[in-house]
């Protein structure tokens, strides 16, 4: 199905006057300016810098009505309806506090309040981006003061960040200088790609006591590439990413700088598209000319394209793995028959195995992944040493630090036992343990107090491959009537930019949601299931038919 802009009548009652905006907007040019030539390697542009650049493009002069757009034609996506949807998305998340304040002005959303960690801050921002109608998210969040006795001093924090990078099997060989002042971490050094810079930044963010991370890492590609090769790779990454609709995106490359121009359906999809632009040889990606039209349907592919062959899918997976530092140095071979991908080969850590599966699963045309990759650590590590390192890593992490988690290791296989509050923490513990070099596999036996469902969202936690395709919950119960749950699920589907709500029928029986209809990808199916749980379902009977569009 082709991407279609839904022409809805605007509901004036939903177009409430927004309550705040961070700063005066800039007028947008209708013609992209040429990209300056002759750029040399420099500090890797951070997500927050790109975010500010996008914000300048998206914000509207306060004295004027916003420029015509599909946002004016869709009822409910402006005003309190949008704010309510974001608040609900944040409230349903176990990591983000309930008292985050949301304000909106024509799709420019501002989050304010206090959060316990940088991880919680980043999660809140990314969650807001997944709501239909959000064009850009401004960050006014502040980190709350740690309890007396739990403050981490700068020398200790410096050692903790160093240990986190050294024990990460992907980042352990990178030469990164670390400075810490008042809990604010600065990273300096050179890496081969933007993905490596992002990974290092995420590792530092995942350390308790860190109040901010200033990444001044320099991207120095191992070898220069001609623009035509870069263009082909970027187009291929967009074409084969199941979480991005490339049919409305044009790519321009000038002297290693990539510019994306066109239309996407959400701020989360724009962030994802920008990440796809960072192929080998790229020094900057500008996605500020990707306009967000919230009335676009979910990610659909152009039906005029021919269906993908097994050889094409294989090439796409190989390219994606070559750009992912967690997997790039290992020998992983995908074999494709129809929509089934079988992965074979060896890697030296559990996260690399899971990352390879995640990459294959998010490739257009893939319906199932059979992961037969073996984990063989390059350097044998004593089981007791591994157990100690996992225990230290769990204590360093701001999500898992508060829990008494018992760790035992036998032959590199780690077993986690104890109790945590919710399934988000359950998944984080698995991710932390599997990220220690030498761990072959993780058996998570933690009991969970809160049975509420947790569903992995690739737009929110892209660096957590071990959570895919995480969907966990305990024995759920509800006091809501079935029709009320069905209405809540339909509302969740409306606010999701990742599903075509008109193609999904929802019924609820004794709290169990039954989803019927057609979806165009496994990513859309997973998003619909997540919406059902967020709407209050105690279980989900997935009867959705995945019909991969002819591409």
C-alpha cells in the first residue's frame, strides 16, 4: 500500500491554544540550501545537536498560524488531545516518573520536571517522539538530587564510566578520554563511525550518578569514499529498514555530508532515518528537512516495487551488520528462504548475537529469524570473575542499582535471581548482564512485583538488542469493562504513527484483546500488540495477518 495522507475534517474543539514554546521559531525555506563542500572530520554531531537543528525547522512564529499541513486536517493531534496522549505514554512507562509535565505548541512539545537519571530523561524524550502529531521534543527535564549517602563523587564516577567502557565488548578497544566534573561526563577521542560514538555515549549514560554526557568524540572514517558510493549505501539502508518509509525521502550527498529531504510520519521515524544516514564515510547527516505529517498512515511500501528476493534481503542484512560495531568484526552469515532468515556463525559476546538477530528482524521482507549463532568468547574469563563483573555492572546501572540481584555463572552462562519491581527492570538486568565480555548467555529468573506488560520498542531503546522481541508480563487483572478496554486500545492505535488503525479490528473478551486485520510488517504487528497492552488488556490474542507489501 502506498503512503496516503488522510484528509480528515479538523475538529476545532481539539485545536486548543498551546501553553508554551521554548524559543522563537525560524522561518523555513522551501528550497534546500546547497551543502557546503570541503568538510573535514569533526566532533560527531550528537543527537541533541541534531534535535535543536530539527526544532529550528519545525517551530512556528507565535504571532502566526502554523503553515498548512496534515496536522491541521487530523482531529485531535493539536492541543490537549496530544498532551493527554503523551502523558499517558509516559505514565505507562516504569522508568519515567509520573510527574513529568508536558506542554505543546503546534506539535513542538516540551517536557519538564525531574527525572532520576539520564537514562530516564532519554527514554522520556524518545517516548514522546512516538506519539502521532509530535514534531519535535524540547528537553527541559532536570535530574533530581540523589538521596543522602547515594551521591557518587567525581573520582568514583570516573572509574565507573571507565569500567563500563572497558567491560563492554564493543567499546573496550576504543581509545576514549573521559573527564568528569560535578557529575557531568565529557568523552573525547576518535572513533570510526557515528554509531560507535552513539554507543559510547549510551554506555556512559547507563552509569548511575551521571548527570549529563557531552560527547566530543571525533568521527574519522577508516578510508574516504566517493559520494556516489555513500549515496547508494544510504538509499539501501533506508530502503531496507522496516521501521522507515523511504518512499517519500530523497537523499543528497556532498563531500561526505548527507542531507535527507521529504516526509515522515513521526519524530521517531525521523530520528531512525537520520541514523540510517550514517553509513561508512559520512561526516554529517542533516535530517531537518524531513517534514513530519502526522496524518500519514503507518509505514507502507510502494506497491509498484517488485517483491524482494532472498539475495536482496541477504545483501541488505550484510550491509546493516557491517555498519553495526557490535557485529561488524564477527563472521555472521544470513541465509534467506522466503521471509525466513537463518543466522549462522560465531561471535564473542551475547549482545552481538542478539544484535544480529535484531538487525535481521528489522529488515524489509523478513518474517522470522532463526538465530543459530554460537557465542565463543575470545578470551576465557573465570566464572567467579564474570559473576563479580556482572554484579558490579548491575550496581552501576541507574535502573538496576537498587535491587539485590544474585548472580551465578557456570561456563559463561549467567543466572540472575532475586526480585525487581517491573518488567522494564527485568529486561534491563538481562541487557546489562549480557553486555559483559565473556558472558555466553543469560538466564533471567528474577521475580517481578508489578505484572504490567513491558513491550520492547525499537524506536525508544535502540541500543537494547537483548530486549527484542521482548514482550513480558505477569498475571494481569483488570477492573475495567471490556468495551472500555476496547475503546482505550482504539485510542492507543489512533495516537500511534506506526500502525494503520483503519485496518485493525479490536474486540475484548474478559480482558483479553483480540486483534484482527492486516498489517504490512512485523514491526507494525508488534506496535499494535504494544498498544493493546497499553490500553489495558490482560492478554492479547494476535490474529493479525502480516502481508509484506510487494516492494
